[in-house]
C-alpha cells in the first residue's frame, strides 16, 4: 500500500513532504500561499532534505500568479497535481479505492499528526486520540473544503450554518519552514 500526502494548505511544506518521501510515500509541497519566492524556497529546501521523488500541487482556487507553471518547469519538478479543494475524504472511500485495485491513496489528516508536521502538538494529539467519528468534513457549495475536529462549532458548520473558510480559515498562517 502506498500513499500520496495531501497538499494541505500551509502544512504540506518541505519539512513534512520530505519526511513522507523519505518514508517511501510521495510527499507533495502545497502552493496555497501563492507566493512564488516562498514556493521556490520550499522546493530548494525539499532537495536539501531528500533525494527521493516529490511533487508540487497547484491549488486552482489559490493561484495568484500564473507564473507558478513557469516556476514548476524552471525548478524541474517532474510530478504535479492540481486540486480544487474537494478531495476523496473518508475511510469508506479509501477502502473502496483499494477494493477496486488502487495501490495507493492520498492522505491528509493522517499526515497532520506526523512528527514533522508543523502544527501544534496539541492539535496532533487531538487528532490521534479522536474517535472514528471525531472529525467532520466541511465544504461550501463553491470553494475549498476542509476537515476539522468535531466540536459544537464545527457540527453547526457541518449543518450549513455559516461559512467554514471564513470562520475557521481566516487568518490561519503557520510559520514558514
């Protein structure tokens, strides 16, 4: 069984992606920041951290500079994925993919809890100790989707009462790696 690490915004940077690639899966660097110099730096750092294959994800909803394509070519990145913020997203889907003959799946939440993930250790612990039904998948009619720990607030958002990206995503920035 193989995995492709999901391009989680502001999480899937060189630190996490290189660890995933070194472990034998496919690490993906996300480009949600839209800042080409930051992305270039992450690619360079990735190459310093591993000689294993890796990829770049171009999140269609967050492209701010069409030069991202030229940057990927210039940097010699050989594996590129695109996304629109709506992944295949639960254990049932994963089991179905394997039952249909898939050799791997894309994983996000699972990778967030890795030691190399830049998120707070309290968040990692909450993910690890959450029950099977301890997360919710939040999506808008149009726009990116996200998975969050089940709380009173996220349960309300799951019912469609509010905008998940405005309430949970606004102002969220992790330190640059």
